[in-house]
C-alpha cells in the first residue's frame, strides 16, 4: 500500500486533475488538503450508510467500493 506522504500526494493530484475542483487555484486545493484525513478500509467495512448525512468529501486512492441500495423489501441493489 501507499505511505502517508504518497497518499496525500495522490489525493492532491486527483483533486487537481480528476475532480470538480480541477479548476480551483492551488490555495483552495491546499485548504482542502489541510482538512484531509486518511482512512484504510478492509473488505466488508462500511464507509457510509444510506440516510446518514453527507458531510464529507471522499477520494478513493486504491481499491474499489461497492455501492449498495437496500430496497423497501430488503433486497440489495448494487
């Protein structure tokens, strides 16, 4: 996996080149990065549950996420 410095560098690069923030000046990107933290999840961990308030920006640096919606009859839609 990536070290802390490598993850921060990659996250900054992704914000600057592959996101809606790509046109922002460097000081805005720096401000976002100053507030950033890094987490590592393993298979089966839950990052966010349906209905929870969306209060953060998340950037996936490595791996994949599975997005699931649970229907009224308890079926999972991936």
